[in-house]
C-alpha cells in the first residue's frame, strides 16, 4: 500500500540524512502519511519534521528539506520498475515543515486497470493472517422488541465485522442472549399475568414488568395455542414455562428484524448456559484462587480496587443471586480461553460505559491481556420527524422499535444513517430526510451514483455496441476531474485498513459520499461526456466508470447497503 511504502521511504531518507550528517542523530517518531486537507497540497503529507524539531534541535523546514533531498537520492538509486519510482512524481517542502507528496498521473491512471482486475476483491487488505476475532453486538435483553438504539449497535457491529474480514481476520459474529437475571424474572412474571388475564383472571403485571402491547400479543398467542394448561401448574413452574415460550417469541421477532436489516450472526450464546455449565462458579473460584475475591456484608466481591479501580464490585449479592458482572466474567473468559479468540470486540450502548474498566480489570486478574478485549460504546439515537423528536412507539408505548423505523425508511437508509456518525457522538436520525429521493439524502446520493453508472454502461451497450471498455486506454484520461475521480477510487483500501485499525466503520459512509461527489463532478463536466465521436476516448471513459462502479458497490457492500442498477430518477444521457 502506497502509504506504508511512503512511510518506509521517509524512514530511509531520515537514516540517510543522519548517516551523511545532514541531520543530527536522534529518535525518529512514528511516521504518519495522511492525505492533506487541500488537494493542491498533493496526494499525501507527512509531518515528521515537525515532530523531530525538539529532539534534533533544528527548525522543521530545515529538517524537512534534508529529508526531501535524501528521499530524492534514494529514489534515484532504485530500479525504474520500483513502485515508488513509478508512483511518486515528486515531494515538496511546505511551511511550517510538511513533506507533500505528489503521485505520478501516469501511474494513477494504471489504477483503473488494477481496480477492474481486482473486481469484488478491491478494498481487501492483507493486514493480518491466522487471527480469530469475535465481534459481539446488539445482545439486547430478550424482553421486548429491538429499539432503534439497538439498531445502531447492529449496524456498527455488522459493518465492523465486514471490515475486519476484509483485512484478513476470521470473524465470528455473536449475539449474547441475556436470558438470566432479574429482568428475565420480571419478564416471566409479566407474561404469566397477561396470559392469566386472557382467561379472566385478575392478575396484575408487576410494577417493574413489561405491560406493552407486544406482550399482550405474545400472551394471546400462547393462550390460543396452549389453552389454560399453564394455569393448572404451580405458579413458579408456570412462570418459568411461559417465560421460555415468551422469550422464544421475542427472539423470533428479533431475528426477523435483524434479517430485514441484513444483519446476521454466526452464533447466539445463552447467558443461562454459563450457569448451567458451572462456568460462572468456575470463574469466581479462579479469581478467589488468585486472591481477588473477598466476602463481606454477606456478599461476594471482586476486589478490583487492588487493580486500580475506584471501588470493588459485587459478584454475588447477599441474597445469593449472582450479578450480571459475574456472568460477564465467565462469558469473556469463555471467549478468550475456552474458545480461544485472539481478540474480542464488544459493542455496547452508552449505559454500559462504566462497565468497561472493571471488565478490563477482571481480565488482568484472570491472567489475561486486557487489550485482547476492545469495547466500542455508542451513544443514543434521537429520531426526528418534521423537525420534532419522536419518542413513542406504537407497539411499546414507550420507545420506537427498530421494526417501525425499518418499515418507515427501509434497511438501506437505516444502515447508512446509523453507521455514518462516530459511535461516541449522539446522533439525530431525520426520518424525513432518510425517505427523501433527492441528493439531499446521503444514501440516495451515493446509490444514485451507482445507478447512474449502471445506466451509462447499459445505454452504451445498446447505442454503441462496438465500443469495448476492456480495450480502453487509461492514459487518455487527462482531465482534472477524471484524475480526481481516480484519486478518490484508489483510497478505498486505505479507508478499509484505517477503519480496521481504529475500529471506526463510520469512515465508510463518509468515503462513499466523497466518491459519489467525485463521480458526479466528473460526469457533470461538459468536457467529460462518456460517449463522444472519439471512440478511443469513449472506451477509456467507459473503463473509468466501470471501475468506479466496482468501488462504489464494494463500499456499499461493506456498509450493508444495496447498490441499485436503477432508481426513480433516471440518469442523464451519457
């Protein structure tokens, strides 16, 4: 990848400059190569000279000039077919001490052929090999339908899993079913009460229960299928059996909603199974053996304060009931030890923010590297319609379900919008904008670029069947907007790599919009009509748009958004 090659080239130039005493000896910081803020500054910029000024005691411009001079000498000594010789047109020093790299337009044009050759694999980056990572996301309590906030976790998790697969990880996607604990007890009692009400019993839903319309529907369905038989059982047994049936119904709805969103899982892992297999007690016993368990006030505590935490954390309450923290310890030990994942990535809602440090602490207490667990915490989603907040859902009476939003705006808009912001930022989801069929709608804008290309290629086949894009000579692509489009197209592998390294999939929708803009700018330029009287130029431009179609489709696929061949608004003439 060009960025890595440039970083290595800069490192070599610094070493050469120090060996020639053009620069004093000193530590070399990490060399970062990034696109500059403005296109006229080049294709890449490096600020290493600014970082070295203190350790070398020289002005940044002087350091950058020495690096640039020895970088040029390094290129002169390389063979003509070396990637850097072919790709780098030149490097310039810019105040206050930047190295700005310009890529060779002739080499840039060859990237069109490289994209076409890679096809669906374009954007795949060989970053890692032989590593297994588990991504756990959504994992909402099976006590009700998914809300749109859980949808944000679903979109982020599924997109991130796609990205990690693209860089070489073997990824397992998991939904952790929280089917144990006090919330399930409240759920079981609620479904029992609503079931009993179907037969005229005066059975109130508990104050901490679930009285929503979806629960009434569940109870009605169970009553219709099983009749009164659960009323003939002891209450505790009836609640347990009804809760099991109710949870199955909730999970079926969750699976349906996630499938409608294009979200899939390789495994659905039961929290209750951790207790059934004795894994919770086993984990606590190990912590006790390692000296991190204390008993006081009738409860069992993890002494996390010994590991730098502000306070200790309860594992088993004074009433003998384990906490969610206890089962989470067993669950993560199972991930990293029993199942042997190299990394575990959890995607949690903002209400779990405080849970992160204690999970890191307990992994250290178990003798595991805390860095093997990485947690992405996402903020809430505010739904907006007509400029006003939308808070109430039809089926729950309290929150808007993911299903309602999917039915309202469609899966493509839901996934694109929910991934498009950094997880740590609150977001407003404008339902009206998500449905708008205009370029104001970002997902429509990107999809329209793909549909426009599909239309161009379709019309070219119909009206100029003698033209063969495969025979196009990319060196005929000379216009600034053509080169700008190629520059943007070739950034996809870098975007994928960066998203994988930083666990930040929100860069993909942003990149998709930039790529769509580059394409629309090219296509709307009068001097860049695709089909012209010049057959050779037409073939070259058809090859360019065919390559752009691949990059757009691959980017949308990573986000989990469709790449339509046609849309309501018909593209212009090519």
